C-alpha cells in the first residue's frame, strides 16, 4: 500500500455501475475509503441545521419527530428536479467539510466513493478520478436485484443523475470497466501500479 502523498482519489460512476465493488477491493487492500452516501446519511441524521433546511426548502412532511423519513424524502426529490437540487445544495457543503476532516485522519492515499462527483463539487477536491462504467442493462439489473425498485424507477434515477451537464472532465481520469466480463482487480492494480 502506498503511503500518503496528499493524494485523494474519487471513485465515481452512476447508480449500478459497481463503484462499491471497486471500493471494497481498495478497502481490502488496506486503503481508507470515504463513502459519500453513508456519510451524508449520518450528517443528515445528526445535523439539526440540515433537517431544518430540508423542512424549509423541500417539505415539512419528510421530517417526523426529528427523524428524516427517507422514503418520503426520496419521493419528493426523485420526482422533482428542483427539490433534488435543493437537497443537494443543503447536503453537499456538509459532506465536503466532513471529507476535509476525514482526510486529516488518514496516512495513506484516500479514496472517495461518489455517484455525483461533479454535482457535489468534490471533483475540485480530488487529484484524480476513477470512473467506473457498465452497460445500462447491467446497471438496471444490479439496482433492481439489490433494491425493491422497478426498471422504470431505476431508469428515472439514472436519468436524474445523468441530466447534470458536465462542461469539463477531471484532467486526470481513469476508466474501469465493470461489466462482468473484464476482471476489475487487474484494472485496479494497473492504475495503482501494484503487483497482484
């Protein structure tokens, strides 16, 4: 495992692309991984300002007895692009600040798992990007098999993620194909330049 030279690497890709598989490999190799989704949930559950902003900007019906009703929140934001943008605006700055604090605690290269790299502004915080890619039918099948969602619901989420226009890609971007045909471990090791 390489020691920290201050490098932070994003592992990005849309829902169902297989980012988590790559991050599990990296974690098993001993690298620390910051999962934006799980950290965002923790921050949302514990930060009263975030909850109050959600009530004010999205809907008072998604917070009950101080707890966020995730299903109700999902229904609000995934059917309304403006509500999704408001939620992202509320959460992204907290996640970025949390990521900065996390980076201070590690002594190796750090990895950041994120589905919305450019929307969140995390692209400006990382030294390189590993973009995980898979064919659309495989992505849809993966999400359907792990969650109670129909193909139409999965496609709606993918379209929302993909709707964000990226004017630029990170200058240092590597692609990992996670389609079940090309083994991912050799791809990860080749990028890391590690013998496996």
